[in-house]
C-alpha cells in the first residue's frame, strides 16, 4: 500500500469585474476582469470608460 498523504489546499482570490461600458485600470494595465495577486490591492484599480481606455491605449501605442 502506498503511504503518501494527499494534501488539500484552499485558495482564495479577489476578482474585480468592470461595470458595463467601463474598463479597469491601474494606470499601466487595462482589462474587463482582474484577479488580484498576493501583493495587489483593490485600491490600486479604478474604472474608466471604454472610450477613455481606448484613447489611452492608442496614445501609448503611438508615443515616440
């Protein structure tokens, strides 16, 4: 008989979901859903309109 012991872990995480017509950002990343890492915080994220997110991404892509 095998004497290995099975380990069970429970993992909790925080998922942020943007409201309709909105995009989540932390100033560098844009997403509709964000899973917070261990060193991240809800306070680091805010919502902007989808149009503003598109504008900011476009500015980044075409910056010198």
